[in-house]
C-alpha cells in the first residue's frame, strides 16, 4: 500500500478485491493532530512527532543559497505586470471569510433568533459552533471572528466586550440587504434609458 496505487484485499469466502490506495498527509507545527480528526472513533491516523531540532543553517549558508537562486532563476519579462497580477487573486482566507458572511445572511433568522428560550447574546465561539456541524477548526473560528468583526464591530454589549447582541446583528444584516437591493433597483432604473423598457 505504501509503494503502489492499489492493493489486494482478500475477504474470507469472497472474491479478491483490488482497492485503490488513498493517503492523507498532514504536516503541522502549531496544531495537535487530534484537531483534524472529525470522528473520535477514527483509528487510521498515525502521528509522527519530530523530537529533534532541524539542521540549523548559518546566515552565510542561507545567503549563498539565495544568491544561487537569484543567479539561476528566470526573470519575468514585465515584472510590474507580474507584480500587479497578485492584486486579482483572492486569498484562501478571504474566500473563507466571504463564505462565513454568506452563511450569516442566509441563516440570519436561525442564528440570531431570541425567541423559544434562545439567549439574546452570542460569542464568536458559540456562533462558530452553530455554523459548523462538527467542532470548528482554528481556521474556521478565525474566519468567523473576522466576519463578525467586519459586519458587527459596533454590535457588542457595553458590559462585556466578548458578547454581541443578536437583535442588533440581525438588524445590521437586514439593513445591508435593504441597501443592496435598493442599489440594484437604482441601477436598473438608470439602465432603463427613460423608456420604461430594459433595452
């Protein structure tokens, strides 16, 4: 299984099955491997911890490697065009934050309800737990925090900086939606050419 793309499995009293190999490697220096295991009964993870420090390079060795790279790499024809191209790329973190914001808009009635015994306030941790089916990862909690700070920065309670008012947050989402739909209506009216027809 380690060296090929498939292996043969021979169940008792049945035909031999050829099963494709599926491997998942996780390299981490900050998180415990247990945070990545969604099913607590999962036994197919092997954690390999590196106890020894890696070989330490001197500054001169690092500088020599950098010089060799700089001499041998191929420069871009138009470095400014290459540099400007990065502005068009949405980073993974921004995409994750946008995904959380979309969920907040779609599920605002469910997440920010205060009736039927639900509390009037939430924390970022409790909101992350409500958004994700399994225990949220550190990256997911970070995305929730960034989205909440961006959308609800002034919806905190005065008595506790970690609590956000569900009512204020729901009203904020409704206001944003109303402004967005009003902007779309205004755009349609200006594209109208005064004829009452959209063409």
